C-alpha cells in the first residue's frame, strides 16, 4: 500500500491531476499507520 501510495503521489505531482496526488497521500499515510500500529494485539499467535 505504501508503494502504491508513493507511485500515485509521484504521478499526481508530475502529470497534474490533483485527485491522484491526494489519493496517493492518503494511501501512503494509511499504509504507514498500518505498518507501525499493531492490529489485533502485540502477541503473535502460532497454531
């Protein structure tokens, strides 16, 4: 998700559609939050 966000951010900045820039920024932020915040607890469960 972070990679897709960066790609859309670059395309939006270079080509010009503002919606691509905003969408890339949102995807980048959501991807970073999902990487750094443990969802479902911090313990790893192995079954």
